[in-house]
């Protein structure tokens, strides 16, 4: 049977982990994008650009992860106030 089979068993986390998985993915992506942009804005795109981006990302990702965990409940509440329920 192929590894691409839809019936293949996959290991998944318990739904309780959802806020943490969301925070991890969101902070990873946003920190990387912001590291690219801010590094280019501050130092320009030089031969050391990618190295500088990765150095910035090392600091930005853990900070972003903690921030997303702290801000997420506030954002969920603001969305509930702003958007009509179905």
C-alpha cells in the first residue's frame, strides 16, 4: 500500500493542544516573515542577508510564540465582539 493512502494511520495531537499548535505555527511563520522584512529595512540586502535574517529569527520566534499565547485570548474575545455569530 502506498504511503500516500488516505487510510494510513497518522499520529496527531489531542485537541487540547490546538491553541499551542496554532501559536507555534503562527509565530513561526510571522517571525520569519518579519525577520526578512525588518532585516532588509535595517541592514539592506547584503551578502550576509540570510545569515542576519536567521540571527534575527532566533530571537524573534520564541518571543513571538509567547506573545501569540498571551494575545490569542484577547483576539478571540475581540472577534466575538466584532463579528455576528451564525
